[in-house]
C-alpha cells in the first residue's frame, strides 16, 4: 500500500464537499471546472479540496492536453475499509465475549 494513513483518509472524508467530490468522481475522470460547476464552492476551493483528497491517496490526476482530470484512486478507500473491518471485528468480539460471560 502507499504512504496513505487512516488518519489522513478519515480527515479528508470528514469534510462534506470532499465527500461530494468523491461521489462526483464515481462517474469517471472529471476536470476541475466541471466539478466546480456542481459544487457550492468556487474553483480555488475545489482545487484545495482536490489536493487534500490527493494527499490522502483517495484520488489521482492526470493531464489531458491543457486539462487536469481527476479520478478515484483504484485502492484509495482500501485503508479506510481495512480500518473499519478491524474496528468492527474488535467490537463484535467484545460483544460475543460479553454475551458468553453473562449467559447463565
């Protein structure tokens, strides 16, 4: 895996505009201008959000002529998924132990 950290991923996901950007990118690679047209913030703010998402490993970009296209990173959500699975497994194990302990 990349240098991605769960903290960076969850910090990036904690902002509603960034989550919306990820939703918009599900449709495929998209230029900044098209993202900005569909968001309640201006293009400079969109660029800053894209930088945070990119630094967290959630998106990637490539140049196509004079345009920068942004897309979901193939394994971008993997670290979040792994963290959630580990946490959920711990919770389920604690629940199962408590049920076993309190059963007559």
